[in-house]
């Protein structure tokens, strides 16, 4: 199955280029928190569930929970260093920024609780669901669409203690740089660090880091190029999470990977135009990958993607 829901208030509805489903009925919780609910359908086993939240104003700490026959909470954003998450229930396992279903799950709801005194404004709340792994990826007709080339950053140019761990903030900084020339790559790296996991790859933190620079965004799971092409057509690059075995993505600076993020800025002549932060230096960041190979690396498992829209 593939399931997508996106909610936003008026200002974001007028700007965000993908289909939206209306506003959320926010509920006040105590004196300094707001809660929103998204109903979920029945979800089969072996599916990935990805919630996402972005806001331009008053973004307080927030946390997602999934409630059906059991309840499971993801890491709060941001997470305290000593946070110890629940690993799984009978229905799902938690994976920092998403859930994987272990068995067929009854209809339920995803809840977000935001610790802030004022009602959420200029926000985008999304929920996307798909099969965790797909043996075949969707065909795409010959399509040529591209943005202008963004700035190029190589994660390998940074300190040896972090340079192998910062593909997410580096790809994010490149994707944002085209619309906002004041992007501070080092600041985005700092904002993407999660003390609870000692890592820089949290999907929600990448989206959160973009808000300071005037971008509303979402991290979603998908099984085709449809929405990505719509974003690219607006002139905005995006970020794709890829996985591939040795030799499966020709031209990559990595032999193989269990998880890597790259900036995508177009498709041209059956090639995916990317900026790959794993390149040895900024001069070699620009890569063109075979469309079918890249699609398998991206859409074959999880299909995670960061969408951005510059609204300031």
C-alpha cells in the first residue's frame, strides 16, 4: 500500500506545491502544549510509517506517537542526551524517525505533541506509509527537468571525527543553498546533531534545520518519482536517502552503503543529476547516476526523501 496525508495552515497551503489535505484541529494540552491527531488506516506488516513536522514560527520540542492496539513513541525532537527509547511493541519497531510494522496493524492514529504556548502556525504536518521493501521500482518515462546547480560541499573536507557521518546535513545544505545564499553549512551540521544517538542523520532534524532559513519541509516515504518531479519543476532541489550493494550504483564515491543521503537537482537523458557529499572534494561532488540504478537504490527500500519549499 501507499498512503500519504499532508496538513498545513493557510500561509503554507498557498505556497507548498504538493497536494494538501487541509488543516489540523489542534487541541490545547495544559498551559504550554498542543496536540494534533492523524487517523491511520489498517497497515499490513513490513511497512514503513514516516511522520514529519515543520514550522516556521515558535517551533517547540515535539514528539510523535503511534497508537493502535499498543502505543509507541519516537525520539523527541530535539532529544536529550539521556533519552532511552522504547524499542518495539508487538505491532511495530521504532527507528529514531519512523516505524516499521512487524504484523498487520489495525486502524489507529499518529499523535504529535508540541511543547509551546501558542497554537502552531506556518506549519506542515505529514504522514506517509509504504511497503518497507519493493522488489521492482516504478517505471518513469523519459523526463528532463532540472534546477540550477546548487552549491557543492564535500563532507570529506570536514574534521575526521565527523566527516563520515554528516551526509544528511551536507546534502541538506546543498539543497537549500540555491534559494537562500545565506546558508551556513556548519550551522546546519550543528543543528542536525542528535545527542541521544550521537549521530547527524536524524531526518526530522534536517527538516528542522531548514526552517531557520525560511524553508518549510517534510520527510516522506514514497515509491515513485511523481512528487519529486513536481518539487524539481519549481526550481527546488531535494534530498534522497539511498541504499545499495557493492557495484549497484556505478559512479558513486561509495562502494556500497546501508544508508546515505544525496542532493538531487534534476533528471536529464535518463540520468539523475546529483551532488553526492561523499565525494573526496567539492570539485567531484557533482555526479550523474543511471536512472534505473538510482531508482533501485532510493525506492527499493524505504524510499525516504526530504522535500523543501522556500516560503520567505
